[in-house]
């Protein structure tokens, strides 16, 4: 948010857990790189860190099933 405060409009990142038409539970989230296309946000290290954290959270959710 130091580079562009408007990125705060799209943070925190979200994870969607839902059930599809076949009654399968699905988990979805956006890769953090989309922030660059919408905001003046150019920090690959931070994007990679966000992506790693999101992957870890989803992995932990799936392992707890």
C-alpha cells in the first residue's frame, strides 16, 4: 500500500470455498499478480509472498479434510 494506497480497496485477499453442481467442494482464489494490472503495484517479491501464503492456506484446508 506504500506504492499505491488504492490497492487497499482489493485487500485482504479472499478465498472462496463453495460446492459445485456435482456436490464437490471447490476452493478458489486469485493469483496476486492481478493487483499490478489494476493498481500501480509493482513488487514481484510481495506478490510472490502473497501467492505462497495463499497456496499454503489452501493446502492446509485441503489437508484438514
